[in-house]
């Protein structure tokens, strides 16, 4: 592979300089981390699955008019994306109480919320991505009021789309995390959806059995993470074959 400049290496992905200005290559690693990287493991095939699933969701969102950073998939683990100025917020949309919300408020996991709730965490691993009120975001200049209003509107549209797609394959979209970034076209700035959408960043529960099909499987040692992600991909028709277990050659006679 040609030498190329590494821009950033995170917990789950690596960004490389892209072939043209304004682009990056996003490489999906097999590394799984949880609890702010206290728990770490390599899960064979996770990167391949997340690359495909993020492509699938971002392409669908683009088709309903939501601007995203996704340009094209390059290979099993890499996609070409538009480079953006990341807004340092984790935008979380919740339909059902789970995870940190359930814990913080002493709610039972699985309690349906009366309406989708959008919340923000400040993206900072050292601080453990703390929940921040809108007022902090605006006062500290991380985003403007107008940007936050746009982000909330976009996040709710992403939620409707993702909920519907998942409902269609018997999966409940409990919550998810997305990130947004700024791009400039001349003097005009707009927000686009960046980072990834995958079972790493969503909570997905099978509607019939309640089986968890997301990163909670890894967080709480509930089974084989790659199997869970493969199940999501299979139901969505994204990857008909099992990405994690190599297909054995068949004898032709
Ligand atoms: P982290 O450990 O910081 O979450 P990841 O492993 O998720 O990192 O790698 C992706 C990083 O790249 C994230 O920090 C994310 O904010 C950033 N990123 C995602 N999409 C883009 C983009 N289009 N342009 C610039 N940065 C991006
Ligand atoms: Mg990340």
C-alpha cells in the first residue's frame, strides 16, 4: 500500500489523508473499547461489518436528504469521506431508557420514553465524555444556538429514518450517538453528519427476544460481538455472507 499520511488514530478508526483536498480515508479497525477504553479487545471482522453498515445507513440518509460525509466505500475496511471540522459533541438520541440515562436517573432499562430525547456529551476521553447542557455549549463556543437547533432537527430525522429501517427488520432502535461537522462552500457553512453509524454507536434490541445486537454484548460479556453485528447486517441484506468466518473453498467436480 502506498505511504499516506495518518491524520488521526482513534479508538475504533484511523483517518488518513484522502486523494483530494477536503477528503479523508476512514479505516475501520477491529478494536473494541468500552467504559472509556478501560475494556479493550480485538474482535475479528468488526471493522469490516461497521464499514459496510455505516455505508448502508449514511447512503440511506443521503437519499432522504440528510447531508453526510460519506463519499464512497473503497474496500472492505475503508471509505472515502469528506473532511469536516468536527463539533466536539456526542449527539445522543434516546427512544428507550438504557445505559447512562437509566443509571443516572435510576430508571429501569427498557422504559419507553414519552418522546425521543436529544442530549449532548462533550467529546473528551480524559473527562469521560460528560453530559453538557445546551447553555454550556453555546456559552463555551463549541456550537452556536442556530447550529444546535439544526443539529437537533437533523438528529431527530436520523432517528426517524434509523428507527424505521430497524423496525422493518424486527429490531428496536433504543438509542444512538452521532457526530456532526462543519464544511464550507465558499463563505457558506453547513453541517453534515460525520463519523459512523454502526452497532458500535447504537443500542439495538431484537423485538421478539430482546437479544442485544450492539456493543453492549461486548460491554457486558453477553456473547460473540461479531455474531451480533453479522446478524444486523444479514437482516438488512448488507452482507449476505459471514464476514468474520472465512468461507471454505468448495470442491467443484
Ligand atoms: P475516537 O476514539 O476519538 O472516538 P474514532 O476511532 O471514532 O475516534 O475515530 C474517528 C475520529 O475521527 C473521531 O474523533 C471523529 O470525531 C473524527 N471524524 C469522524 N468523521 C470525520 C470527518 N469527516 N472529518 C474529520 N474528522 C472526523
Ligand atoms: Mg469514536
